């Protein structure tokens, strides 16, 4: 093992300070610039059985009648369900129990 005194790369004992070093950055970048967040929506798909598809279609038609509009899309239903799932701990726990029971 080489001692610090005989190591040609060890300048600690000579009063030599290490050169200032900083990682390379792209020119024009400020260190505090925020990283742009993704603005586009992400698409997810789901496979439904024929019975699930038919049931969802019927539910959407009934929901449109209750809301007083011509149509409720599957996209609107899925978005509302996901928003509620993420906001409601009781619903989240219920979904976890359902997922466990299906495995």
C-alpha cells in the first residue's frame, strides 16, 4: 500500500487545493430552471367482456338521461371513476379487496 507521502496524486500534504470542478451543463441552462411537466394526456385501454360492454353502454344511456344530456362517454365515466378512486380511501380499500379476491 502506498503512503500519502509517496503517492504522486495526493497533494494534501503540500497545501495544494483541488481545482474547482463542476459538472458540465448545457450552455444557457440555469441550475434553478424547472423541468417542464408533461402536458399531453396518457391513453389507457381496457378489455371488457361482451356482458361488461353491454352493461356499461346501458349504464351510460341511463346516466345521460339522469344528467339531462344526449350522451355520456366511456371516457367521462372512466375519468370520474379514477378521480373518485384516487380521492376516496374507502373506495380504494373496496377495490383492493375486490382485486385480492379475484386472484
